[in-house]
C-alpha cells in the first residue's frame, strides 16, 4: 500500500504552520544532515536515490548538484523554479500553500549540499496565497533557527528570498528565469555555459523545481534505498499527478512513479464524464504530445513516456473525451505557445505565427488542400532550431495531433466545417474541470 509522502500534510489543520510541521517530524532532516553528513555525502545520497528533476526535464538531481565547481571565489546560489506556468499543472501551488515548510527544509538541505548561502524562490505572481504562506513560513523558520546565521548551532548560514514573476510562461525555462531574476527581459540564454558554472550573476547556480526539493528531506530521513524502492529503478520515488479536463474526479494525486496512465485516469480519477468515452490524454502539460485512448497502458515515468513518443513533463494530465474536436484543442494549444513565445528565436516567433493562422483557417471551415503538409513543414522548421524547448513542445504536440487524429483535420478541410457540433466543450471543460 502506497503511503503519501509529499502530500501527507495537505489536509491537516494548520498544516502550513511551523508548529504543525515540527509535530510531524519536520526539520529533523535538516538537523540530521547538518549533524551526520558532509555536503558531499548529502550529494552522494541524493545521487544514490536517483531522484530526477520533477520540473519536466527529469535530469538526475544529485548529478546536477555535483556539477557545481568549488572554490571559485564567487557565491553559489540555489534557485527554486516555482513559476509553474504549464497549463494543466498545479502541484507546486498545493505544496506551497498547504505545506510550505517542506519546501523550505528541502531548500535548506539542498543549499547545505551545494555550499549556497542564498536561495531565491521564483514564484508566479498569480499565486497570491502561496506567496503569503511562503512569506509566513520563512519568518517562522527564521524565528525557530532553521534559517539565518549558524543554523541549529552549525557553521551553516542560509537565507531564502521570494521573487514574484509577472506570469511569463518562458520563465519556466531555467535561464530565462535567471534573466528575470537579474532584472532583465526573460529570454533563454545560449548554453553552454550552463547555470551550474555560470548562472545567476555569472556565479555557480543550481535550479530545482518545488516538487524536487520537497523530496530531499524524505531522502535524508528514510534513505536512498527507500526512495529507489518506489516505482521503476530508472525513475523512482513518489510523484504528484495533476488530473484535469473531462474526468469525474479532477485533482492532485500522489502515487508511485511509473503508474499506468489508464489506472491513473480510470481508477483514481474516476474515468470519463457520464455517457462519454476517453478519446485521448495529454500526460505532461500541453507541451507533451497527446496519447490516444489505445495507448493508455503506458507507464507514467520519464523513459516509458519517451518511448511512447510523449513525455512526463510536469505530470499535468489532461483528459479529453469523445465530444471534443481535436482541431480545436490543437488550435488553442498553439495559440497559447504563440502568445507566450518570448520572440528571441525566429523559427518560434514567426513559425508559430503561421501555424496559428493555418489552424484558425482550418477550424473556421476555410481549410485548403496542402494545409496539413504546410503545418508539417512549419513544425519541421521549428523543432530543434530554437534556444529553448518552447518551440519544440509546440511542434511535438501538433505533430502528435496530426499523426493520431489526422482524419479530424481532413474532415474539417473536406467538409468545410467542424463535424463536432459540441466543439465548444473543450473551452467549457477547461473552465469547469481545469
């Protein structure tokens, strides 16, 4: 029986308070790390746990920490990416609102491991409650001696600062986030150099996601073997899944990494709405290519989804039923990416503009012969030719929609109309169940 780890406190009364967190064993991991482990030993423990980043890329966390150079003469920074701009994703918000001290303890242990004395939590400005809870939790942690100078009687000094973003999706990309932190326009940097060598203010910097950092205290307390014992060996640990769309029980679910997508949607989230059938599922936020119903046996881990032609991403699982027009879905998604493109790369800036024009024409019943071939050509020009993955995500998603639901695109063009009389249900589902 799986025991919730990351969400164990979210339904506890006053779970955001330090007293509640301490009563449940909070900050014991920080004390244990400072008392029993050197920084290198903490890094080695996280490496052995095989914790992979929960922000989307799935890069091994311990390996990322190990890249930070020592004795550079510059400060080392830790940045928490709490921007969470991926549509369909709300896991980090829940952690920050309901259990913010779990994140702060994760930040403190991680900072100790990499030799950082300063951390920034880059959080989207719309998360008003989460921002207030984090501010309160930081003040409580300072008062208790978990932040500040000589933490718990050690030589470790550590401070956490909150930086509120202005809602730019591109700030989910780590180097664009660093640019924003430095007061510049949020656009991705050319890599190398990578942030571990030259990140914030050209200093060594580690960037981790909220969920990733929240896993760290549990690894310290329970060990690498415990963590590796949950889910598949190459992608182990507990995982937060965001369920939304046309499904009976939308919400946030904590389950082992590697659960079957069908089990997640049908058993835990209750399956499709009454009288409907599942047509497809987006497994990792709208950046992830859609998976048709017949592919739902795929496991929800990095490697299995990659092999199936999609990706885990942010684990924002969006369920689409048989009343929904996939041309409308594809159009809305590409409109989002076009709107959020930072404009730095010509293939993304101009390519997505043309993709939106073609999709809108098809959706309006004005499609023409050759439009689908033009869309495929535009995707080819965007994919792999941009500074960051925004353009890649848009191109991959559209390619998957064209591959799995080409008949719907063809029907729009040949019949000069949308064959789905309830085509507006996609918008309604986003409002009612998202």
